[in-house]
C-alpha cells in the first residue's frame, strides 16, 4: 500500500495545538512509511474562512517544520468536481432532493427529543414522487443512507467500532445553492487524492460511518481511520482559548522552540517506553499510530517549559540564537552593538525557561541603564564598597584579553590582595555592571557586557557611592 496522509484544517482561526498534534501524527505516519503528506485547506465555509487564518495555518506548519509534499489544496477550487459527484449520486439513486422547511425540521427535532429519541431526519422526501414536488422551493440534496445493516471499521487507535445504520440519517450533502457540505467534500477529496490513512481528532468519530457509507455508494474503498483523543487543559476541561496560548504561533512568540513544542505534542497521547526526549528524526524512526493512547491527555505547561529548556541547552547555540533574535526584535532591542547571540545562549540557557525570558534578562548586555535597582544598590553600593570597587576596576582595565577565565582570575586576585572573600568583590561589581543583584556568573556577565561598558558602568557606580558618602 502506498501511504498517503493529509492534514485538512478549516481556515476559521489559528492553528491550535490540537490541530498541530493531528498534523504531526499524520506527518509522522507518512514519513515513517515512506509515504506522502498532503495539506488541504477545507475552506467551503466561505463566510467564516479568512486569508488571515490561512496564513496563520501556513505560518504554524512552517515554523514547526511540518513540510507537506502536496498542496495546499483548496476545496473552493474543487466545487465543479463536487457538483459532478452529486449529480452522479442523484443519477444512481444514492441522493435525492429534500424540500422540508427549517420550521418542519425544527418541529420534528423537538418532537423526537421530547419522546426521548435521537433527533434525525425522518425521510419524508426520500421516496417522494416527482409529481408531488412543491413549487417555489429550492431543495437541499440528501444522501440516501442505508436503512439496514451496520458500519464497522477497525480504528487504528480505538480498535473495532460498529455503528448501526438505523442510528444515522440522510445527511445533507448540498445546500439549496448547490454548495457542498463537510462530510461529502471530505469523502470526494480523500477518494480523489488517494488518501490511505485519515488521522484526526476523536470528535470526528460520529462522522466516520456517514462518510464510509458515501464511499460505498461511490464504489470506493474507504481509507483506514485513526481517531486520536482530545487534549485537556490542566483543569481537566477540553483545551480552549481560556487556558491561555493555544495557537502555535503564540508559542513561538512566547519563546518556545519548535523542537520543544513538537517533542511535547508527540508525547500527548503517544509514547515509546519511558523516553521523554525525541527529535523529529527520532519521531519518524519510532512513531507507530498503534501506540497512540485512547485516553485524553492533559496539557502541562511546566512539562513544556522543561522540554524547552532542554532543547535550548542541547541544540547548537547558533541554531537557538536564530530563534532568540526574533525575541529581541519583539522587544525592540538592537543586538548589533553587543555580544554574539550564540554567546548569550551558552550563558543563559541554564537559567531561563523560554527564549522570551532569555531576551528580557539579557537586555543589559546591549542597552545601558540610567539607575540601579534601589534595594540592590542600598545593600551593595555602600561607602565601604568604594575601595574594593576601585581596586577591581583597576584590575579589569589592565586586562588585555577579555575572557571569562582572565576576568575570573582578576576577581580572585583582587579579593586575595584585599583580604576579602569573593562575594565582597563580586556582588558590588555585579550591581555596578548589571544594575541589579541578579545575573549569570560574574565572569561570564563581565565578558558579555564587554570591557568598555563594564568600566563605564563601574564609574557610574563609584559616582553613586560617592554621593552616598557625601550624604552621610
């Protein structure tokens, strides 16, 4: 069998993490089996579909690196094909016009619900004699669903599923204006595109028997179906906007690496032993749709943060730096007059959870500050600190090769010469150079700030100390 999978989002919003996981599973199944992965945009809901949503989907897929082999294919370009198949079904007696009004259908539904029955169309127009066709009404087109028998399929995730045909009704496959509906277009698309495996959310399970019956009416072999469980929020409710950033590009903007989000998404419902870390190559090598769990998974931001920090530390610093540059741009920080971003990554990756946090905490390496943190200055830039600060300034100015090793040695030598512990030198120096009492190790901090900026800021600190001395 030639493996062909597809991801078929509706462009009515951003690419959310549930959709991204579905795309990932479909992508991995194709790649793991030397197959093809198709991107199809299901934009038949013309009123709600937007160009912005299409772009958001494309941006999210591209950022994650989920490259498609064919597409994007737009359903709105295929309307003539849908009309052709609808006419075929009508001609073969597999579809028929329905003239029932919305009012009649609503009354029917209410009566069935009051009687404790499952609401469904009662087939009033199913065998209507053409001579009884009401005038002045443009009908919908309904699929003639079998009245007897069962629909059974072996779901790739959930195992054997059987639905009785008497639970299904004659679904509408074309509106009065001729525009096709979802369950119909999906079948025609997957049939025409030779899709072998449909991997999608389990909210589509109720659609599957209806679609299988349409395949059978068209004498086409249905694809294999795999319905993956939903993703829950940390509160146990279905993941939604109220749980925070659920759009893929929002995670990019919030400072997550695509490697981390992919790693996290693949573990939402799939596992390979007790392993937690998976590169995309690992996923392709190990992924099997049969290993997807049937139970819903809960989104855990803390776990995502842990994975993000792992990938910030593990990937080449130059690669992480490319993503970090985006965060500096968002903050409006010019990084052209400071340390290389790869050096920032090498120093900060252990200390932060996201690239956004890394950029925010690295502003001091590129931009000067006008005042010191009040509490840090009160504690560390005191008159008693003036002599140690002056001594370390002289030692730093004398350094010709500005390396962390030489800077570290200068601090040790100054502390020994003055008979002080390193903290009495390093902490006032940290506040002087950073403006606050928190930074990476002092030698790495000085290295990244640079000699010229360090000396300038130390002079600013000495002026601050002098003013405090004068005020006492």
